[in-house]
């Protein structure tokens, strides 16, 4: 039973300002019902401290009302930021769906085929970016050819292969597979779906003096490759070019920013991985005998050249204006990581659907 005076207190809320009231039951304990009632009454007042409608003298710095207002503003800000992000996400999602819906049937069939090959060609393969779909669809819609670049490496390990094959070049099994089945299949899928192709296969020498072979040996290998393409009637669908002579007009140059401030742009971890890869290749495949310092110098120079090549291919001077081309590599996509140092979106045009390193005399060679 409540004490007398409760009704009077209830009628004079305004007088509770700096006072504290305790309402006891007959057992002189706070009633649970009374606690609820006090809490409800407290919400009716301008709250300034402890959430019960009473002023809290032990928290003079910030009133309850101020804290509540501040928290309310913060929550509203969080809400509107979150809402904006959700709207942006949904807008992008809807845009992507509209783009997919607008893609031509020929584009859909070609991309389904390429993605199927991309999944089976190797484990953890780089997935094909949506940029490729948009570019291919634009080419078909505008009646333009699809530009494709495939780089074929001419490097030191061909010397060892030449000796192993009896001082001549005999097509390896992977090279025959490349020209006999993989390349014709991809070309036919494009053509059957209404596309025209401008496919370049470029012979690329090593960036490094230590990785180059004699021009005489180089010409013998290039002749074998082009004869193989002729054997499978691919000469009309693919254009063979020398990267330095026909495209660059000279030897590849390094990016000076990388040479002058290497550590500023290339992380120690990335350099370590590339150094290990190059060292293994130099010793085991190319048969080079170099000191660690020579290897480190070569790797730094090579990385600077790769950065410059990435810039070139996406520049106005590129043979493919504004980087409008597909890169179908014969190396693993990770080999193009340094192309992205300044050309950030370079790898979005990679379509990894071919067997890697067909020129190597390894397993199945």
C-alpha cells in the first residue's frame, strides 16, 4: 500500500525538480509495480540525467537530454549513410542487371563458352571480368571487330630446347594442341555468333639481355610456329607480329619512376615473389649462372619494363585505342600484376582460356 502524499506528488510534477522520493510498501521495500509506474512517469518529463525524469546531480557535464539528442543525431546519421549505401548498391545491381538483359544473344553464347573454359583451364584461375562482356557486346552491336592480343615469349630457355631436339625445333605437344584445337575452337565460337576478330599473336623478346637468344635461332623458332599455324589453316584468322619491330618500333623501355623510386611503388613482398620466380627460371630453365646481385638488378629492370608496357597498352599510343582489347595470355594471369601499378584496371581485360607456356618442354612437351 502506498504512503499518503503520493497523490499530492502526482498532482505537482513540477515540484520534483531537485528532490528525491521513495515510495515504500508495507514491507518497506520498493514495489515492482511502483518501479514501473515511476519509470513511466519519468518518461513524461523533460529528462535531464538518469532516465527516470529526475535531475542527476552526479552528472553535471552533460544532461540526459543532451546525450539523448546527441545519440539520436548520430543514429540518424548512421541510418541515412546506411540507406545511401543500400540505395547505391541496389542501383549498381539494377544497372548490372539491365546491362545483362541488353546483351545480345551472340554475346551471351560467347561469354558462356569463355567462362566455361576459364573454369576448367586451371584451378583458381582469374575470373573473367564484366568489362569483357560489355566490350564484346559493344563490338557486336556496332559491327566492330573484337581486338585480341596474345603474347608469345621468345626467351633463353629455347636454346636448351633447340639442343634437346637435335639442333632443330619440333612442335611440342602443347603447341600442336594450341594451334590444332584450342585456337580454332575459340575462333569458331566467335565467328558462329556473328563476330569479326582482329587477333594478334606477337613474338615478345625478353626485356633482359641475359634472357635473349640470337636472332638466327629466334627466326628458326618463329618459322616453326607460323608453319604450324599454316598447317591448321589459321593464318587468315590470326596476324603474327614482332612486338619490337612491328608494334613498338624499338626495344621496350623501363618506367623511370620505378627505376628511380622502386621501393615507393613496389612492395617488398611482391618483389620477393617475383625474384624467386625469376631465379628459378634463370637457373633451371634458362641455364643462366648469375650472382644474386645480378638477378636482383635484372628483376628490378624487368618489373619497370612491365609497368611501362601496361601504361603503353592503355594509352593513346596503344595499337588498341584506349585499351579496347582482350588479352588472352599464354602465361598465368599473375604474370601481369606489375602491369597494374599505374594502369589499375589492366587485368580486367584478361581472358585466361588457353593452356599456359606451350613453348616449354615440360610435362606433355
